[in-house]
């Protein structure tokens, strides 16, 4: 998985998917992960913090804050 200014890209052994930021509606940060939503009730990506360095977590947090609205409550 890679996240940049254009969106989120997923590469697996037998495929590749690319999502522009406009595909997503919001995100939520928890103690252990980032959740990225395509609608208010549909989590599209769950990104665990344990697979990232502290610098990567800060970078992702910054990108998400710029590109998406933070989800509030109910999770």
C-alpha cells in the first residue's frame, strides 16, 4: 500500500488498484490504526499503525487531514 497526494494505491502479487482521494469521504484515527471510508458506514481501508514508523504515521496523519474529513463518534 502506498499513500500520496494523488490517493491510495494497493499492489498485490496478482493485481493493482489505485483510488483517487475523491473516492473517499472521511477517515478516523484510533489508537492502533487509521480507517479510511468510502461512505459514512463503509470502511474501505484499515491501516494498522504497527506496520509504520513514527515518521510514517505522522506523514499519513498529515495527508489524511488535508485530503479527508475526520469522522466523529460512533465507532
